[in-house]
C-alpha cells in the first residue's frame, strides 16, 4: 500500500443515493459521532473517513487510544462493505472478524482511514483498512471480515 492515504479517487459519484445515505448513516452513528468519525469519500467497495483527534480519544500519553483506532477501522470497513449498489434496502450485516496491526503510535494529528473491499464472496466481504496520520505516517492496518445478508431474514 501507498504511504499516503488516497483521497482523490473520484469514486464518490458511483453509488446510488440510498446506498450513499446508508454509508453516511453508518459513519454518523452514535459511536461515530461520539468518537469523532466523519465520512470523506465513498465509492463502490471503497470508503475514506477521518478520526478527529480530541481529548476524548487520547490515552495518557496524548496519543489516539488503540481501542478507538480499532473501532475506527471497524466502522470504515463496514462502510466499504456497504458501499456497493448490490445491497438492498432491507439488508443487514455484522463484522465477524477484525484484526488490527498497529504500525506506530496514534499520532498527534487527525487520522485518515481508507478501506477497500478485497473480495466479495457470496454474503462474506473481506476488507482492508489502512490508517495514516495527516502527515502520511502509517499508524495501523486492519483486516475485517463482514457478513452481509442482502435480504432480510
């Protein structure tokens, strides 16, 4: 992966309005609002979001807490899993596995998470998330497996 987050993919316009609204709803959930997440861009199988650095997400060393980074990775991966026009309005889903590798301390800047679907296999979606600081420093990488049920049960 590149050492800098790719914020200029031009992918924002390829999602149906209802799917884009769903992605926005995911990132703007209560958890997302509480922890300071915001959507930057979304396109088919792709999502980029920001984690705003604030006192509420810092550890005792003044760095972004690892648990907050993990929650951020999960949320950005979920957005990428949903960012596909095949998902129906009654779809449901959940994270079934999440692995996080921390590359460096959680920076003293906002963090940018870039998620890309690696593979869709039936109802299982595999997503890779790279987290960088605003200076391009590599903070963490996540691998998420997401179970998506395209039709309600």
